């Protein structure tokens, strides 16, 4: 399907925080209570619309275990966005954020947008990390922040879409070099078409694109 | 190391001793010389020795060479030599060429040599990291040998080297840059390096894909001319296969990246036949395999089906079908294309429907299915091609009830083409089933079985099929004909293995009768069938007959398990007693077990594709192995069960059936709800769209409202200021901000206009009096004819002037009345606004009254403050604001009405003016008459000539007047002459 831009994301964070579930909820709109442990890296994709433009998100869900850390590192450089996830019911996953962030900052391109996610917000009774703490951490490190639930789907769309919006804005500001695919951004056929001729919009090429 | 020393000691005793010394000397120079030139020469010398004295150089020089790589990086020449030397030591490539000439037994140790040296090299994992960093050097003499060396290391000890690269930061990503190298040699060897790197390592495969490998490789393939490209295309395809085979994540990425669409041009091979070079055949073969990797039946079902859909949508399937029907395609490409089409359509209704519609470009056009089946039952076609066609047919029917129905219907009496012009699929299958070629028998039986798979309707339909045998004999049913052949099979002389015919027919019968009590009854109805089966099973035959015995046991078991007891003589219980008496339960079960214990059984159970090492191995069908797995246990149980248990089971079965029907009911319900859900989802998405649009509209409106509010606030602030102002200066006239000024300005204008109008009126009055005086002149003309003459001339001039003046006055009146109109509108608006602002504070109607009102300023001030509060409250609520706006609208409507009235009255005014003008014209006409009368009277009085002369002379005297006022003069003359 034609798209204006393609963004590459990675999802990182300790094992068991719900990374795979977040991806599944976003791509397939379902929740799997018993999910296989991710081995290495798994791929998922979905189309979203921002500012009337079709944007394709390609997402790599990584394994959180230490033994896969070096594999995960290979994905930082080529990603435009990262979702850094912790589990609000497990303080240790919050405590490990600094390590994750250092790793990400060290291996990624400097413009990578990082979204901090406190997942499992549906488990309010078992909460160990206050929302304010997440907010404070995000503020301190210049990240966007959201609490989500892969189970109820609360804020899941928003998390992925807001990250894309941030990247999109950076493109508009000219911060990203969109011609360098190593940044995890690619201009799609749709974009090229609309740039070339304005009437392209009415053309049959995009008819299949649909409205949403 | 010990091993190496052993090899060296054994193989190289005498002559190489001096070489070993030379190598040692060179190594010393490399290690100790302080001059770069010297070291470089020594390394170059080592390089030249490294092919011939691979072992010695390897053992003595490796660590020195690695040291050079670490310390002499600034000199690309010496690095290049060192890498070349290491490559020569580690790679077996050069050796292999020599090996071809030499004895075969030397291959083993030299292969081991490469692995041994690799092991030494990677003992320090940093060496690999070092090599990776050297690959970033752009210099050809460094990068090229570096690529080759790393490839060699990977070939020898893949998993270990892969692991080191995986944990070195950006290791894989750096290697990906090789594909972008402008030097073709490096790019091509880069592809080979990546092949070795990605072999059986899912994690690396994913990283390579993440680094845009698909895009790059597809670009290279396109640049090189797709299948017409050289070995580079082949290498790229092999790398793509490495990345995609058994890697679901990468397959998903490949599909989501819209790369399937890019495969379509690969198969645009056209009919013009630019020739089929060996390379092209290889390339195309790999391309087809790559398609199959994406739609393999062993992939997760969801993954395969989404790829299948994409392949139809982008036209790839259609392209493949063109190759299928093209001429001049090499047989192995054709076979692989058939296999590929098979897997692209398997279990995918849309693709199956499309395939059913494909016609061969023959005259008349025949369905592709028919053309393919002709090959399947043609013994002169290559075996693999016939297997491919069978696979294609199976895939076409897999989960395709519609297709199954269509195939079976070509056998039914009502639809058979009486003209016999076109061959149908059914005819071909029957022909195959009863031909004298056992492979055709087997293929046709299995193909027909697939038309019945999980389809109770077609199992019953097929019972209707009647076959005409020899002339004069009554027709026989297809079912009966199958059992006839089974029992008489030995009498017919067939090509190929007899067992294949019987196995094929038995598999068909088992499939047909399972889950179909009516078919079981039909089968049992022929009293020859059961004795034949029991006879087969009971006999003590050779090993080759064991499979047939097993299949007969299965068939008999099916007639028991799916028996609805509708035949008195062959009720369940009776058949079981028969087994016990004639065969024995144990014996029966043992024979039944022969099937799954057969050598070829497990191979067939693995994959749906009929893939046999040789024609003799064509025994089991994949779907049939599933049936065996399903039935073996239940039949065994059924045989051992007592009558009571049977009855119980019967009841259980009944309730199960009930359950089944309930389940089907719910399934249908779910299906319906699914549809509804889908519809609702679509509705939601459209509603979402609408919602978004509405939301933007709302935000727009909100901002408008905000603007209004702001304006409102601004006015309020101004009002506040002015209130203060007023408080201190007692100036009540300005309390409404701009309005009072405007109102006074308007008032002035109105005054002005009024005075204008008055002026006009007075002018009009003057004119009236003039006319009046003219009248009186006329009455006195009789007394003073001379003077009346002159007066009449003056009169006519005056009348002309008067006319003109009247004209201009009229237009002035018009514009002014329009102005009044506009001003009145403005005034009305302003008044309205003023009213809205100050209900309690009366707008000063007249500036003269202001002075009088200064006394109650304080009172008004407090009123204003209250007003202020009120306004604040108003602002707080949006709805109130809206109603206010509405009210304003209403009042403006009323204003419009007022203005309409105004307009009407103005129109009246204009009418009056017109009337006045008309009156004036009438007056003028009267005047003329009177003048004529005066003229007559003058004539009568006796001055006719004089009168004329005098009338003409003054006119002619003034030349200017004559020219400018010609018309007027003529008019006047005409008037006068009348
Ligand atoms: N209650 C709740 N459980 C969740 C949520 N997200 C994930 N889980 C559970 O947490 C466990 C780990 O999830 P998974 O996605 O495999 O974590 P990953 O290792 O980060 O990929 C699973 O048992 C999920 O069912 C959530 O939002 N709410
Ligand atoms: Mg996971």
C-alpha cells in the first residue's frame, strides 16, 4: 500500500514488561495473556495516519534478557523511534531504565525519538511505581511519557502514534536527514507522487489507499 | 596445534626444511624490523610463499601477521599483503583447484587445515573485531582481501565466527555497507560474505534484513536484469533465500515492506524466447523457490495466506500462470512453476478461483486444469512433472468446496458434455483411474480422493456416477468399478507396479467411505466386497502384500466405524463377529498397523507435496496419512468394544452429533456476527473519519468563538476604561466607546443631508415661483408685447437650464437617498450594538441632552459596574454567548425589516420626486402652449415678420451657443414653429 513515510521503531525494556503484548495489541488489536518469550527479535507492522498522511510503522520487538542485549544493540542505529517500556507493578524494571537509556543513547542516532512507557496500568492495585515518578524520569531525560495497558489497549495507539508525530515534527523541522535510510526513515511512493503532481491526489493510484 | 605439527613433520621432511628457515627469517623481520619498508617487503615475501607452503607460513607467521594488522594500519599496502597471506593460509579455495589434479585423499587434511587455522585465528575474538574494523577501510587492497578472509573464516567455523560478529558492536551493520560498494567485485564478494554470515542464524538474518538488505538485493537483481543477469543474481537470490527460509519474522517484514510486488517482474519472461541459458534457468529456479518460501504450507497459516493474497493482488500469480501456459519453457522450470503455482493457490479461495478461470491459449481454449490433468495421466510426461500436476490439483482442491463440487460435477450424468467435443476433468480422472498405467491409476485415485476431502456432499454425489462398460452390459457405478478392479486387478496387465493401482484405489475408497454412512451402505450392498476384504486380510501373504492387507483392514474398519446399521446383514455387530471368526481381532489390528509402519509413510506425512525419490516410491498421499492417524485409534477401539459399549458409544455419538449441530449452529452464528463485526468495524472507521472532520470543524468553531470572546473582552475592557474615564471626567457621551462618536458623525451627516434636501426643496420652490412669474408674464403679455417677446426667449432658455438642473437634482437626490440608506443601516447596527452593551445606561439620544444628564453619572456608573459583572457571567458560559449571538441575529433581522420599510419609504420618496418632475414637465408644456398662444396673439397683433427675424437673429448671433446647443435650439425652434 502506498505510504508517505516509513518509520522504523524498536521496543526495548526488561523482559516481561509487556513489549510483545504492546506490539500485538497495536498490530492485531488483541491481547494474549500467555505469550511466548521473545527470542531475539520479532517484527510487526501497521499503517497509521498523521496530518492526513499515511505512515507505515515497522516495529522490531526485542528480547529483554541480558543474553540478547548485543543483538538488540544492532537495531538502535537504524531506528527512528524507540519505545522504552517498564512495568508499573515491578519497581526493578523501572530501576533498570537508566541502563536501557544509556545503552540506547550510546548506540542510536542522536535524533532517535524515545517514548517512555509505563505498562500494565490496568493493574492499579499492584502498582509499585507512581505515575509521577515516570513523569519525572521522562522530564529529566527529555523523553515523552505515557502509561499504557496492553491488556485493555488503553493508550497503546497513542503511544505508537505520538512517537510517530514527534518524528514527523522533527522531519518538518528538518532535523532528520530523510534521505539517509540509516536513520530509520524512508520516503514512500505516496509522498513522491504527491510531490510530483498535485493532481496525483485524485488519480487512481491512491484510490486503494482508503480513508483511514 | 599438535595435529598441525604432526602433519608438517610427516609431510615435509627434507626439501622444505630450508623454506621453513626462510619463513622464520621473514617472520623475524616482520616482528623486529623498525623500518616499515623492510616489514612490508617481508610480508610480501611471506605472501608469495603462502600458497605453496601454506602450512609452514600458517604456523610460523600467523601471529606476526595479526600483529601487523594491529600496528601497521596506516599503511594500506602492508595490511593488504598481510590479509592476502592470511587468506591464502585459511582458505581452501586455491587448494581445491590443486586438489582436482592431485589425489583425492589429500582433500580431507587440507579442509581440516583451513578449519584448524580458523580456530587459531578466532581464539582471540578481537581478531575478528579487528578484521571488521579493517573492512571500513575504503582502499581496495585492504577491503577486498578482508572480505574474502572473513568469508573463509565463516565458511570454516560459521557458528563461532557468527557469534563473535553478533556481539561486536555494529558488526553486522558494517558488513551490510559492502552491498553499497561501488566496486562490483567487492559488492559481489560482499554478497558471498553475507551468505556465509546469515547461514542458519536467525538473529543475524533479522539484523541483515533490518539493515535494508531486501531493498538492496532486489535493487541489484533489477539492475542486473532479473533472470537474465549473471551469477550475481544467483548469489543475491541465495542470500535472499537464507534470509527468508524458516524465518517468519523476516517473511513478515518482506511482505509488509511490499517486496512481493517487486518479484513480479522476475517472471515476465515473455514468449519471444531470448533463449534459456543455464544461468537463466538457475536464476529462475531460485526465484520460484523464493516465492515458495513465502507461501510454504509449513509456514504459519496466517503468514502464508497474507502472502498468497499479496501475490494475487500484485499480479504475481497471474504472471506465473502465463509461464505455465507458455511454450518453449524448459521442463524443469515448468515443473517448478507448477509447484509454485500450487503453493500460491493452496487453501486460498480467491487464488483458487482465479486458477480455475485460467485458460490455455489453445483453440478452442481449454481450462488450464484440464490441460494439466492431461499431462498427469500421460505416461510419456516426466515423472516429476506429473507429480507437480497432482500437487497443483490437490492444492486447487484444498479447503475449496466450490472447486471440489465443480470437479465432481463433471462426472455427473446431468453435466457430461454429450457432444464429446471437449474433454472434462472428470473424464480425464476416470480415464486415469482405469488406464493400464499404474502411475496414472494412483494419481487419478488420489486426485479424486482430494475432490472428496472433508466434503460429505461430494462423497454422496460421487455415488451417482455410473460408468458404461462394454456394449450390451448394464452401466456400473464408479464405486463398484473401483472394487471390481481391486478384486480382479491381478488379471489385467499393467505397466508399472501393480501395488500402486491397488493402493491408490484403496486410499480413494477409504477417503470416500470415511464419515459417509451412505457410501458405506453402498459399498456393503455389493455382497462380494466384504468377503474380498476379509479374504485379503486373512491370507498369509508376502511382505510386499502387507501394505495392501493393512489398507483392506482400514477399509473394513471404516465400514464398521461409519456403519449406520441400515443393512441387516452387515450391521456393525455382524461385521465385528466376522472379523473375530475369519481373521481374529489381534491379527486384524496387527494388519491395520502395517500402514503407519511402512517405510514411506513418515516421509509422506511430513509435507503435502507429493515428492518421491523414484516412481516406485509413489505410495502414500499426504492427506491420506492424516486420515490414517485419525482412524487407526478409533477403529482399534471399535473392534475391541463389546456390544454394550457399542450401544453406549452410539448414545454418546448421538449426543455428540447433537453437540455438533449445536456447535455448527453457534459457528454459523459466530460467522454471522463476524460479518456484522466487520461491517460495524467499517462503520466505525467511517464514523471515525467523520468524527475527525467534525472535530476539526469544532476546533475551528471554538477558535472562532474564542475570537468573538476576545473581541468581546476587548470591548469590555474598553468599556471598563471608558467607565473609569467617565467617572473622572463626567463625560457620559463616550460611555459606549466608539459608538457615540459614530452616532454623532452619522447624525451630522443626516443633518447635512436634511439641509441638502431643504436646499433642494427651496430650489424647487424657486423654480415654482419662476414658473409662477412666467405665468404672470404671460397674462401681462397682451399689454406689453415687446417685452413679452423678449421674456419668452428668456423663458425658453431658462426652461432648458431648468430641465438640466432638475436632472442633476434628481440624480443628487438619488445618490443622497442611497447614502441616507447606507447611513441608516450603519446607524441601526451601531444602535443595536449600543443597546446590547448598555441596557441600563440609556444611549444618549441627543448630544444636547448630555449636559443635562451629568447629574446622574454616579448612578449610571454603579449601573455600569453591575453591567460589567453581568458581562463577565455572560462570558463564562458559551451557550449564553451563543444565545446572545442568536438574539443579535434576530434583531438584525428586524433591522433588515426596518430597513426594508425605510427603503420602501425612500422609493415612495423617489416616486414623489418623479411626480414632481412630471408636474414640472406638465407645467413646462403648459408654458409652451402659453408661449405659442402668446406668439399667435403677437402675430395677430401685426408683427409676424419681425417676430420671426427677431426670433432667429439672437440665436444666430451667438456662434458658440449655436454649435453647442444645436439640439436645444432646434427643439426650441420646432417647439416654437408648432
Ligand atoms: N495485566 C496486564 N498484563 C500484561 C500487560 N502487558 C503484558 N502483560 C502480561 O505480562 C507478561 C509478559 O508480557 P510480554 O509481552 O511477553 O513481555 P515482554 O517480555 O516484554 O515481551 C505476559 O504474561 C502478559 O500477559 C498489561 O498491560 N496488563
Ligand atoms: Mg517479548
